[in-house]
C-alpha cells in the first residue's frame, strides 16, 4: 500500500494498493477527526471489501489509521475463538481463525 499526500491546501491522501486488484482510493479526507468508510472496487468474489480510515488528534499530532471495518474485543473472563469464512468454518478457502484472550478490565 502506498500513500500520496495531495497538494497543499487539500487535506486528503490517495491510497494505492500494491499487488492487489483494487483501484486506488483518491481524495481520502484527513482534515477532520472521524471515521470514513470506503468500498474497495472491484469486488472480490461475491462481496465488496471495505476500508475504514480513522482520523484523530493526540497531543497535537494527527493520527491516520487504516483498518478493517470489523473490530472485535473480548471483554469476558474466558478466551474466545472467532472464525471468519464461508459458513464460519476456518478450514474453508480464505477462512481466518483468531483466538482472543480475556481482556475483562473489571476482572483485573
């Protein structure tokens, strides 16, 4: 993934994906704090992929985070395993299985 900053006066970036079929995303706004969701084109298989751009300011520094639109937090006492794929089976093509440890803040 490569990033290019727009000319001065336009607070946006362009995102180009290396070795991926997705088209580049132009004019991704980074001038205001917030979350912006973009659909990646062309779609792969039967669905569109999405990219979330989160902009925030901490200690006078602008932080731009690019991530998935899915975020999972395990706030239980027990580890949890989450599988993403066709039918929730991590053994299918492209399936992903993730184990999340306990992060219950009230339990520490």
